[in-house]
């Protein structure tokens, strides 16, 4: 019985405040039959560490996380009770 599993980032969305939503799909194939995908999602806040993130996520952050977006996010966080 041959089984393979592959996980790929298949969606990257940048929200208005600069957060990045990431969806990864894990597809398992058993004896040549592809099983339904299992999805995992996570959200990155402006300025989060990008170590280990997919190249598409890093590219989106490089474009979206301008100095203005980072400053606005830091001001927002400072004004809330996290």
C-alpha cells in the first residue's frame, strides 16, 4: 500500500489592517487515490516572525507590511488590552 502526503500553501490573503491569512492544504494519496484535502489556517499579524513560512507568505508580507502598516498596527495594539 503506497501512501504519500503533501502539504502546500494554497491561499494567502492580506486583510485591510495588514494581517495575512494563510491556508495550507494537506493531500494524502493512498494507492493512487487522492483523499479529501485537510486544511489548516493561521493568521500572521504585521511584524510577526516569518521563519518557516512559505515563500508566497514571505513575499506577501514584504509587499503588505510597509513602515506605515507596521506603525499603524503597533498603535492599534498599544490602544487595546491584549
